[in-house]
C-alpha cells in the first residue's frame, strides 16, 4: 500500500507539477516569459466574455424571451 501512495506522489511531484518548477526557475531569469501563459489565459477570457456578451445582446434584441415577472415559476 505504501508503494501505491509513493507512486501517486511521484506522478504528481515529478510529472504533473513539473511545469510549475520550470516556470518558477524561468521567473528568476525573465518575468515576461514566465507570465506569458497568464497573459494568454487573460486574453482568451476577454475574448470569451466579449463573445458571450454579443450573444446575449443578439438574444435580447430578438425579443423571444419573456421578461415579465411571472416568466419563471420560482419568481
């Protein structure tokens, strides 16, 4: 049973979280390179948020949805 938990530890420490170790070492050399991944995620989230708002505006302008107070049974 001990070998099973050591295998799980080895998997996470040496393989799955290996990217974090690489980024930690890279941050000491170049801050911009280390944070490129974060900036890519921020850009993706901004694009997704803009697309979501555009779709909400399209559905709101079409007038198909009921906006009165009794539209949903839980209200």
